[in-house]
C-alpha cells in the first residue's frame, strides 16, 4: 500500500500507484473483500517505505504535511473506513526513527488519532530493540521474538523501563483481533474449496485482461493479422516480482502458449530455447583445449583467500546445496568457490550469459567483471550478452560465496543461432517480443535500474532491423526508460506482472479477441534525469520559501 514514488523501487509491483486517492480506494475495496470472508487483512509497510536499497538503514525524511497528503492517506482510509485488522511496520526509519520504535507513528497517530484497535506487527526482522519497540506500540515481532522476548522484556518490566500495562495492551490487541475474526473457534482452511479453484483461475484471467495497457499502436498493427513469431526472454514464462510477493501458481499460461492456443497455425515459436544453442559443453579448462569443463577451487572461507582446500574439474556449474556443505569436510556456511574456464568460437557471434546465486556471485571475462550481485541476499540472477570474435580466446572466471543458510550457484551460456533466427523471421508477418524484468531483477531487498538490461534493448533494435512489424510486450512493476528503443517497435503493451493467466489475456489482446482497457496508475518519466531535475526544482522552491 505504499505510494509509487520512483521507478527504481524494487517493490513497486506490489503498490497501487502514485495517486493517494486511487490507492486508498483500491485498498479499501480489497480489505473489505478479504475481511468479509473472515480473513484478517494486513496493510504494509507503515510508513514511507519507498525504496529497497539499504532498507534497514535508510531514513525517509518527510515533513508532516507531505506525510498526510501523500504517504499516509491510504493507511488512514484502510483503518478508518475499511476497519483493517492488522498493520505491519516498515523496515525504514521515518525522520531518523525506526518505524517499529516510532511512538508518534504507532501510538499518537495510528491508535489515538485514527482509532486502530487491531494488531501492529513488525516486518520480518525489522525490530532493532526490545524496549524501544515495546514502548512505541509494537504488539508482535515477526517472524519470532528476537528482541521482544521474556529474556529482554522481564528485566525491563522489573526496572520500570516497560510497564506491565504496556504488555497487557499488546496481549489485548492480539486476542481481541483473533476473537473478532473467529480464529480461535474454527479451522481456518475451508476444505470445500479446491486448492486449484476454477473460480480463482477465472478471476485471475479477468484481472489480467483489465490490467494490460496499450502504450503504442502505430498503423494499427494490432490486432495481429497473418502469421506471428513470438520470442523474447519472457515469451515462454510468466514473470513475477521477487521476494515475499512471489508465489508459485498451480498452473500458468505464457504468451507463447496463449498465442498457440488462439492461432496455432499462425504462431511460430522463436523462443530462447529455439534460437539459442547451449554451449556449456564447449568450455575447456585451459587454452590447450585438452579437457572439457571448469576448474573449481573450493575455499573454507567467504573471501576466496589463501590456498583452496579442494581443486577439481567439473562439467558445469549448477548447484543447490540448500543448507548443507558443498563437499565433505566443508562448513555448511561461510565457504567460497572459484571456477575458471576458456571458450573459443570458430565463428563470430553473440553469447547470452546467465548467472545466479544465493549469496554473492560475479562473472569475469578476460579479467573484466561483466555482471554479478556480490552481497548477502536470497537468490537473484543476472543476464548479459557478449559479442565474441572468431577464434579468439575468452577466459571466464565465476566467483561465489555463501554467507548463511541456503547456498545456490548457477551459470549458463548460450550462443544465438543467427540462421534459425533469420529463417524464422522470414516466415512471419509480425513479431511479438516479450521482455522486461522478472523476480531475479525486480523484487524485495533490492532496487532496479530504470533501463532494461542493455542486451534486451540491443535485441529489440536487432529484431526491428530484420522485420518491420515488431510488437513489444513489456513486463515491469513500474516505469522504464523507453527512449533507447520505443521507436523500433510499432506497438507496445505494458503487461506489468499479469499473473498465472497473463499469457492468455495478452494473447487475447494481441489477436483482437478483447480490446485493451487498462490505464496507467503511474506517470512514466521520459528519462531518469527528469526525476532528478524535478527533485532539484522542489529543493530550490523549498529553500526560497524557507520551508
């Protein structure tokens, strides 16, 4: 329920837009519907959570008028008009004070001014002290009592830093809410409803149909006429945002499946598995090209320092060690691995490289870092394109470390089959290119760039140079930089993250079975510098007005 403020925020896809009134009305209707079924709705993240970068440490510094005009109305409406049952504090600080320790926010405003009677809980691991959170109105620390536990709170009660009345109020808030919704009196799962509910599937399709926005349609290219090629990294999957908002549906319909279902004979699949060849088997341990595979060096530390404990040759890099050790005698956490290999192609071409991991990973080619995500985090992935010259040696180095908990590392390499691409494009009247972000590149815990991945921008231009009728279907949780490539496409659909039936809805719009009716709930900047320019204007105005 946070307000969309800038396109870089990793969790924009979970928000209702930039307009406080629109967001408030959507939230009120959603909460009313959920709670009418005897389910407690929880609104988050209270308050002013508008970036994911450094979310445990960043302070949203906002004057009170701006808070009440932009950031708080949606929460106020949820409490006062929808009678929401639970509120979740955010990770960030508000004007220098953590939300879970913010008395003005949680007691003076939420309880005393708005009249909230429900449960106030923390976000997962967003509590930073026991006494501060207890006295600032927090009822429940999630996912467990790291700070708010008997060991910390009993001494605070005995010394008078926390009163017994404060604890009693927390118990009251939790119990009265559970009782009000009957959670102590009945089983929560309604077993008369199928897990894969047909009604839910129809609802998902209707939502997807109504959400897609037509941004461009030069020459009325849409609806599609004639034979169509469907391609792009998101053509044969339903992308979603990442983090706690990620779910795994019972089934999905991708754009390629949707188009095949509606016009089977007039749809040609040029998806990545068709036009890219897997070349991992063409990597060698060194330039002599005697042994295929990667040289793997395993270290019993996170820093790849000292001498490796184990050195061996491995045919590929695709490991999910979960919470276990990578090898016998190694720790389950706090280890690192380096892989090296050489690649040489007899002909020039374009490679697509994918690397992903939990925790840190980075990819070097000829000792130059080309991509990575070197830090402590859940699984994320990166993709880049690499142009290779004929008969030139390319040295690859993949580095990985595990911090704690699960350990995953994957590396894949593919080469574009130009002949398959040319032959396919020559057979069709239109090209639908599905691209954008996904749960690895837009999600909780990290912010994203304004622009698409550079290789995606280049590929859009490449396809446009080979075929005149290009449609781009874009998946993103917010605005992107259209300027490098929008002129190359005759039609553009903003598909957001359309859910399990999204491919069917998009196919129906592309073929004219239904008309696109979605509207943008956000403004999309032409360039990122416009946002910075507007910020500079507001700062200058504030200085002149002495605000």
